[in-house]
């Protein structure tokens, strides 16, 4: 039997993931919460309303969701997936997979600690690897996508579990609302269809492109593609 | 109506690099403020009445002994400006191949991580110098990125050029010789034309 856990952080992505998991009655075998006790952001009321239309509340802290749903979790007082305390914990974990809600590159010791790590990347790989891919995809193709893959030592190159395409939104709240929404919807599909247990992962095609943080001018063009009638 | 200033080239971006993370959205007015900002700088550069930009002339002044075969392999440390001129020569001669593209992408990666270009690197692109002040490196990489974007429409290159041009604009008071000024004018005009074309293709008509 395959055991799957999740590693949460105090950001909008984690909020969307855990709230939708709870709402859909999905149970996970293990929950880790990296919590540096940062101050919660002040969100625009329009952002909060848009997120609620998508089924999650960006103003609700992750810890509140965990406590309200009476979920057991292991808390760490830092946000750093490569921390030695995380490495020590993972070496003793019984979970086969962890859904990792953060980003970046995992160090070798974490990758070799035992479990495999699943990341939901907001881009269809290999064409859209790297950062802020969804903005580039909206400009080029008027749509965007998410890839769930098993993390390896490089960025966005791991074996693919599942990919899902989404239409571009009709609002401007992409970073804090739409991005967490499409990642969490993709996660729900993976969990509801037991795609992790099925283990039918495929290698990525050669080639592709890696993008860097989008410049504000291109970001504005991308958002205007969404909001202009 | 709230007026937006294009603030991404106001501070000294070489001393205080801009990370561009989670940049805020201001609406269509922001694009207008960008065009206004860039055009103000273009007008200042035009006032110098420098000779028109000439790519071959500039390369022959900067690196008169550079040949089209110089960097077929990177086996030793290299001068960044010379490698960039080499890439430009290759593009000019229609020989922008896999190896040249690999060099370009490595330099872009280096720039995107540090938001600086150093005077020299080793064959693994580890920087060998703490000096990132050579503005010509930023000019040349930006020009290459704009040319590659024009021929491929790969937004990655236009994206990097925008950041390089923000740096160049933040250093405008240092532009004093004919080469810097003519190159700066040419690059900024090219960038704004490409951005305007992209806007029009997307049905966006910035008002400026």
C-alpha cells in the first residue's frame, strides 16, 4: 500500500491544497507543516472573493485549517525543505511520497532520504520549465497548464505523473489566487484518481525551455490578455 | 486618475539589483508609463547626434582581432565582452548554431541569477572577476537577446532584454562615448518597437 504525505508552508499554495483536500474528504498519511510564523498578508477583498469562487479562502492561515479539521501534523519552526531536521525526519518516515508545496531544488540528502517528492509546477513541461511560466504561456498560447512530477536533482525535469491544461482566467489575480487554484485542482485529480499509487510515470521529452522571473512589462501584457474583453 | 511612474530603472540597478519577484499589477497605465520612460531616455540620447549604430563597426573597434572561429570550444577562461561579440558575429553571419545558443543561454542564466555580468568566466561559466561594471556587456547581451527574440519570438529573450535595458537606463548618466550612446539608442528603440508590436498583436493599445 502506497503512503502519501504532504509538506505544507504558510503560503497561498498550501492554503489551497489543504483546504481543498479537507473539503473533498481526502485523507493523507502524514502532514508536515514548515511554519516560520510569518505575518499573514493583507489581501484585497476582490482577491479573497475570487479565491472563494474557486473553493478556498486565502485569508485563512494553514494552521487554522489544520486545527479546525482536527488533522495531526508535525510542525517545524522554519521554512527550508533542505534543513537537516527535515532530512532526519524524512529518514524515519513511513511515507513513500510527499507532495511538496514549495519550490526550488532539493539537495541530494533530501532526495535520498527515502520518500519521493511530488511537485505541482504551473507549466506544461518540457516547453514551460522554470519560473512564472503561466504568464509566458498565456501570452503565447492563451492558456496555461500544470505538471505534477517526481522531483529530481534538477529543476522541473522529473518524471511526469499528470498534466492538466486550463483556460486563462478573466481576472488579474493570478499570483495569489489562480496559480494556487490550478495547482490544487490538478492535485485533487491526482489524488481522486489514485495516480500516485498507479505509478504510471513517464519520462519527459527532450528539449523544452526554461523561463526566468517575468519582467513586469510582460507580466502586464499577460494579465491584460486575461482582463481585456 | 492615479498616475503610475515606471520605477524599474530609477535606482542604480548595478549596486542594488532588482529581483522582479511578485511584481504588482497596475493596469494598462503601467505600459504607458514604461513607453514614456523609455522614450524620454531615447530623446536624451538622440540629442547627442551620434553616428548611426553600426554593428560590424562596433565589433571591429571593441575586438579587432576577433574571428568567427575563436570560441568553437570553451577551454579557457574568457572575456565576457569578447564572447558576446563572437555570438553577435555568428548571428550576423547566419551561423547561430547549437553551441552559440548554449553559450548565450549560459550567459542569460548567469545574468538572471545575479542580475550582473562579470568581466570574465571560466569554461564552466563560474565568474572569475568581482567586476560587473562593464556596461558594454549589458548592451551586447541585450542586443543579442532582442535579435534572437525577433527571429524566434521566444519570450525568454525579450524578458531578459527588458531587465538588461532597465540596468542600462539606470546607468544613463554614465553613457558618454559615441558607441555607448548609439548602441543605447538603437537597443531602446528596438525594445520599445518589439513591445509595441507584441501589445498590438494582443489587442492592447497603450496610450502614451
